[in-house]
């Protein structure tokens, strides 16, 4: 095969491996993650990088892999921009590809650096894991961050899930990257004769076995202890009607208003922008009527609603009602670029789309929880649950730390797609990291109750209208991840990635690969 054809074949294989990486996050049909596929697809990339003629070719292969992976992961952004935002289809496709291609530059950098420094087999695995960790952290952080589809989420059901309370999703991703490198050694005969190879293989087998034992020893799905009965509302208001005055708005006000009044649960939760109007736009007495429904008795509510006005700005918020106090507010901090705030120099782009309430003000990090029935409920809105380090900011004081997470979302922007499954796995990972249950009230799905071990105990069928009633047990123990992330954020992982990569790269002169 000519060098040109060989190069083209390597890029095609990198793209296919990236597609498999996307599928590992939520398999079409059942929406379940496939942890083994995530490791194998990343191992395919490592094998390609090892054969690359130089660091430039490796960087390009890494970019192709990541662009394929990310575009296939969040292709549903096309639906929000084209179907509901009114952007022309070619522009919407181009926007998804440009976003994926831009974010893939981090992985191209990691791949190129690894190929340039690789050469000592037992150093290369640590180097690859740390560089891959660095790329994931860059995607999480720069330009407000867009970490949707990080590789660690494929392991919410796998043996590495046991590492979540210790390392978090990015630590899991680094361990998975090391395992992917180890897989590539299986076919390398010169390495198989080394005692280090068998030690590494035994260590990997021991790690997976220990994690499996830990996961299998989790308590049953219904442990004893103080429990809170919740009613989670799923209105299934069509997204193309949700903000329309003639159809969606009257339906939302009537349906959510009735369910909030009539649902007999200790806590009733309505999803993001369940009430789709600013307070001044609501029918006279509507908000006061909701408040009066919870002024007495043993019920409380958390309701998604935009707050503020067009003159001073508005927020994507959750309003809390409870007997004797209707003043609780939570304002979304981590806003979605283009959907909830307009980055500088991009107003021309957002003017081409029809997205209502598209430029919100930000709330603060670490806002107080909603105290009710002995529980401290910490709201987060839509994709805020991607940012575990921001949720961790609420864990600095054990006396005020949340006992239950409450996610309110509207994934209706993305249709009946794998985005629903992917977001559910994200919420499950947060439950694992903090050992806190996550209750989810959404417009179209997945409305669910997730226990503190990341297991879905109750769920409504998606794209149906209904009320999910169930019980949830709060958590009070502090995981290692909650302790260090609440004080340091992701700094320990940043330092680990930097220090280990520098040490590995400078451990000696590069040797020819066997």
C-alpha cells in the first residue's frame, strides 16, 4: 500500500474508532453505556498513534478521532438549531461540525504530544492517560466548557464506576485511557516477554476485580432511613409550542398548575421553565395561587420558571414554595452558550435562530439548598449537572451540604434522541461521585429517581405526560471526591496531568519502539 493510501486508511480507521467511542456512551435502542467499547475504541486510537510516522500525523489522527466521536455524540444539536431554532439545515450541520472540530483540537494536542514523547513502553501508558486527562479537563474548562460526552460517562455501569466516589468522572477517564494503552500491548510480542508486562496485566485485572466486588457489595435498592416522598412532573409540552401563546403556554399553565395543586407528595417538582413566562407576564393571581397551595400543610414545591424582567435582565431559575416561606430562589449559574447566553461577537449567529429567552443572567456558584422535611435539596438546571466541581462547591460545610440533588431540565429541544439517555447517565455519575440521590423532573424525559449508588429506581416513559411518585433517601456521608473537589475543584487532576506528563516525558531519551 502506498504511503498516501496508508495515511488515508489510518484516518478512516480513526473516524470509525471515534464513532464507536460515541456509541459507547449510550447504545442506540436501549440507551445503555458500554464501558468495554469505550476502552476498545480508545485502544484503536492508541494503536493508530503508535504507527503514525510522526507527531503531526498523530495529531491529525487524534483530531479525526475526536471530531467523529464528538459530532456523533451531540449531533442532536442540529435539531435544536434547525427544527426548533429555524437555522438553515446546511448552517446547522456546519455549526455542529465546527463545534466538534474546535473541541477536538485539545485531543489533537494530546495525541501529537504523546507520539512525540513515546518510546518507553512502561512510561507511555501513564503519559497517554495523563495527556488524555488534560484534554478532557481543557474541554471541561475553556470558553465556559462543554464536556458533554466525556469518555468516563461510559463507565457509569462498568467496574470502574467504583472509582467515581474517589476520582470523579475525569479520573475514571484517565484510568480507562491507561487500560486502553494496556490493551494495545496484548498484540506486541516483544513486550509480552517482559515481566513488567505481566505485572501491569495483573494490576489491571486486580483493579477491575476489586471494582467489581465493590459494585456488587452496594446495598439493595431500598435501604432504610429517613425518606422523602416526591412527585416529579413531566408535561411533555411540544417544544415547537412551548413558548407559543395560542397553544403551548396555556397548556403549560393549566397542566402544571393543576398538578402542582393536586399531587399528593411531600415535594412536588416541575421541570425547567415549566412556567414559560416571566412573573409580570403571568395571568393575574396565577403565581399567588400556586404560593397559596403550599402555604399550609405538609407539601412543598420546586418549580422551574424564568425570573426578572426585560429591562434589568432575567434568570433561568427554580422557585421554592413551602409552608410559611415562599421566598426560595435558585438561579442557574452555568449557562449554555448560544442557547442561554450569547458569546461576544456572535450576536449575528443567534439572530438567525428563533430561541426565546436566549440571553440570561448568571446566578452564583454554591447557592443555598432548599430545606424541607429534614432534607437539603440542591437544585441544578439542565446541563449544570455536567460540572461536578461546581456542585461540589456546596459541600464545603457538612452542616449545609446537600442531601439530595434536584435536576430540572427541558431536553425537548433535542427531540426523541439519545440526548435523553446521555443526560441520564450524566446525572447517574453525579450520584456516584457524591453518593447523593438525584431526582429529575423534565419536560420530555428522562424523569427519574436515581439513588445514591447511581441506580434508577423509578422512571416515567419518555415523551409521555404524567407524574412520577416515589420515595428517595437522602445521603449524608462525604465521599473523598466531595471532600477534595469542594476545596480544590479539579486542581488535583490538573496537577496530576501536568506533573505525570512532565515526569514521563523527561524520564529519558526517546527509544525506538519495539
